[in-house]
């Protein structure tokens, strides 16, 4: 008999561990209500020792009594996984997929009939419980299934619901987004070196400035234009810098980059 409280996390990588950590630290689930699978015994021993969760080398055993099945394997391992467990899943379970590029329709085609599926796109900051995820419902997922997936993902960050047609845009903005910010941080740190600052000082200046700015935008609910205008005084240093960024086409470059990321996400979903 399946237990609605029991969660099977298939895949003990960074994201799988982040979910384990978030679920346990938030109190949403007790460690004994979570089972994690991986192909490496050493990794499972590490997770069991760190969090007190149950572990299994066999996906079929892990899902047998679990009310929720979280698929957290790499996209290249997804087909093999569905081949192992697809027909063992039941309509009394909720499948939450956090594998990039896997559509609900593609998942539903590889599993038993009428199993509720929720597709999610979290991002790397989930590993420090500051993630951002978009979720959408499959053909058989109800409000209750969405709410359950949302609660699981809120243990490692924030969640928004979108129609599935917008999941590629979520991938392009928040899924790939940490790389854009990392590239910006890298460029600003290198500029600091050019201006004579040490790497340590330049890095601290840049990272804390990014963190503080993001916190202002989030907690004060400020529009980015409002914040930018607060810092930009007539004839000052900031407007001189922004003028150069606009001349260089930075805004257009971001538009084009995010469009390219969305297009590639769609290609990957189509198996290209």
C-alpha cells in the first residue's frame, strides 16, 4: 500500500540532495519518509549519513510504497529510467519531474495510464535553498497535485505556475539565468582587476552588490527602472557607464540570448 507521506527521489545528484535537504530542514517531511536512489552505493551512504534518509539502489523498490515520485536524473538517463519504472507507476501516485526538457506528454507516453505528472524547471540556486522553479500540470494532474509539487519545491526556493507552453521561456530565464549572472559577475570582477583592485576585493564588491540589489528588488518590490534611477544622478558616474552599455547593445544582446536559449530548449524537448 502506498503512503501519501512517502517521497521517492530518483537521483542522488546535486538537485536530488538539495530537495532532501530542503524537505528535511523545512519540516515538510521527516527523514524517514524519504527514500533516495542512485547508482553509486558510496553516494547513497553519504546521503543516509548526512540526512538520515532511506536509500535504495533499485528504483522499482523505492517507488513501490511512495505516494510521490520525484524524477531527478539527468535528461540522458530519463528514457532508461522510464523503461524501468514507467509501467509500475499508478494513478494513486504523483510524479514530479525536474529533468530539463522533458514534456509532460513525453513522460505520460512512457508510463502507466492516468498517472498525474507535474513538470518542474528548478535552477542551480536550489542547492542553497534560494532556487526558482516553474511548474506546469500534465493531462491528469489536478490542483491538489500541483499544490503538492509546489510545496516540495518551496522547500528549496520560490515557485511559479505557468502553462506548459511557457516552460521553455522559464528554462531560458531562470533555468539558464544563473549563468548570465555569473558571466556578468565575472566581467565586473575582471574590470575591477583592470582598475587596480585585488581579485578578493573586487569579487566581494561585485557579489555583495548583486546580492543586495536582488534583495532590494525582491523584498521592496521595486521595479528595476525605479532602482536604476535611484542610483543614476544627472551627469554622474552611473549614467556615463549606462551610456556605454547601451551603445554596446547590452539590452539587445540579452533579448537575443534569452530567445536563443528558449529556442534551444524547444529543440531539446523535440529530441534534436
